[in-house]
């Protein structure tokens, strides 16, 4: 076997082949231009892997051939010392060159693979960044077109669900944006740490491209979050407005019930007992009314808070509050008028009863037949006529003054009772128009007139008896004074 020829072929042909590949791979490994897109980058990686596999197979094959030749040389009895042809030395030198070139190829492959992986990450990040910004543009357009200024016709549950969906969508978008930004920041740091220079295009480096895209995504995200917050705030204010309207409707319903109760229970008290009972019933109604008042106040306070918080529909909020306040004031006015009616009726009937009772007592007192000329008749004569006469005169003057005061008192009481009657009938007349009472329900004018007539008759009788006693007292005073003189 011609070992020298085989060794010569292996020692010369293999290095030349490997050198050609080295030059080719060095040129590709040192390029800084990234493939234009993801597909091109992926094809380049696949081609690079295929070329690497092909070259490795060739290197492994040549290495195997060299090892076999060395073994054949040894089997033929040649050694390094006995080989005069230089085949051993040439073959070992070729093997060392092959190993060195293979190692260099491995380094070139690894360097190129790292660059291609970074290129792929760059193009993937570009795609994700552009996709997320496109989504952000779509969402911004949708948010801008969303009409939340239209008239509210849906219920509270609808807007609460809309707000939940909005928050969920915003959260998903923000999570996607966060992931893209995080990948971009990590990629930027990889470029910084590796020191690898890649060109995303003819004039822009990969690092610059990543930084520009990060800023672009961040800017779009800020615009999106601003619009999303505007819509979130608007939906929240709509919910607050609907809640306020619901609470106002509830209060107005209670007010309407109160008005119905007032209208259904309306009556003119025709006696003291009726006035007392109606007064008690109305006081119970006012206690229940106070609860409604508390809710009306809460509606007003919430409306003020919404307006103070720059609610988008401040006029609408004020309209709701004003409607509740207006209906509440109407109910309060009606309740106060009803209270005045019962209070005045109670005052009149009670006063009239008391005055009549006093007049009855005075009438009985004035009817008694008493001779005031016999005052102090039991005083002994030894005391002398002078002091006794003076004492009787003083007593009679006191009685006359007291008698005069009684007249003024009962006449004043009668006048007061008549004044209360006029006021009572006046309020009854006003209530007839205010409460739109039923045709059959009329003020108790006849009842009041009968009481006043009775009061006047008693007053006249008492006045007659009073005058008679006054005349008797005056005559007794004249008699005593004459007797004393």
C-alpha cells in the first residue's frame, strides 16, 4: 500500500478545504447586519446549523481517516523513528491542523449562533412591540369612540358589569405591555453585557432599535392608560349617579307614601277628644317622617359630594337633589300645616272647655245669696264703732277689686277662646284648599259656632250675675261708709 500518497493527499487536501470554510464562516460570523425579519433569521439559523453539521461530519471523517492511516503505518512496522518518508510527521501535523481548524470553526459557529439568536430575539421583540402598540392604538380608538355621554337608560348592574369588564380588559392589556417591556429591557441588557454589535438596519443599531421601541411602547401605554382611566372614572361616576338616582327614587317613594297617608288620614277634629287623638297620631307620623328625612339628607350630602368631586353631570346630580328637596319640603309643609291644624284645634277645644267650666263655677258662685253688708258682724261692740267700720270698709273694697278682676279675667278668657276659634276655622279653611279634601269633608264651623254660642250665653249669664253682685257690693260699701261716719 502507498502510505506516502494517502498521507500526502490527507495532509494537503483537507487543510485547504477547511481553510475555505473558515474564510467563509469568518465572513459570516463577523457580519453585524441582522436578517431583515423573523423568517429570514430562522432560515439563516437553520442553514447555519446545517452547514455546521456538514462541516463537522467532514472534519470527523477526515479525523477518522487520519487515525486509520496512523494505525496502518504502525501496523506496517513503521514508527516515528524508522519512518524515512516523513509520513508520520506529516500525518500528525495534518491531524493537529485539522483539530485546530475544527476548534476555530466551533468558536465561529458559537459566535455566529449567539448573534443569530440575538437577531431572532430582536426581530421577535420588534414583532411583539409593534403588535402591542397596534393593540393599544385599537383600544385607544375604541375608548375614544365609546359614548358614555348618552342618556342613562340601563340599570346599576349593567354599569357595574361594564366597569368590571373594563378593568379586566385594562388589566390584560397592561399585563401584555409589561411582558413586552420586560423582554425588551432584558434584551437591551443582554446587548450591553455581551458587547456584541448588531445593526437592526443600515443606520440603527440593535440596542438603539430596542431602546426606541421601548420608548414607543411606553408612550403608547401612557396614552392608553390615560384614556382607560378617563373611562374608568366616567363609569364610576355613572354608577354613582345611578346609585344616587335609585336612592332618590326610594326617598321620593317614601315621601309619596307619606303624602298618601296624610291625605288618607285627613279629617277636621270636631271635639277635644278627636283633636287629642289626631295630635297623637300625627306625632307618631312625624317620628316615622324623621327617618325619611335622614335618608333625604343623605341624598343631599351625596349629591354635594359628587358635585364637589367634579362629577361630569353636575346639573343632573343637582336636578336629582333638588327634586328630593322639593318633594321633601312639600311633605314637610303639609305635615306642618296638619300639625298646626291639630294644635290649634286642641288649643281651641281645650280652652273653650276650660272657659266654660270657669264660667259655670262663676255662675254658681254669683248665684249664691250672700249679704256682704254683714261682714265682721261678730266683732264685739266694746271695740268701738270706729275700727269695726273701717275694717268692714277695707274688706268690701278688697272684694270689689277682686270682683272686678274676675270680670276682666273671664272676659279676657272668652275673648281668647273666640280668637282661637277664628284661627282654628281659618286654618281649617286653608287646609281645605291645600289638601284637596273630599267634598263631604267640611270644616266644623257649625260645631265651633255651637260652642261659641254656648260660651256667649254663659258669658252673658255670668255677666248678669256679676253685675248684680257688683251692685250689691257697691251698696254695701256705701252703707258701711255711712254707718261708720
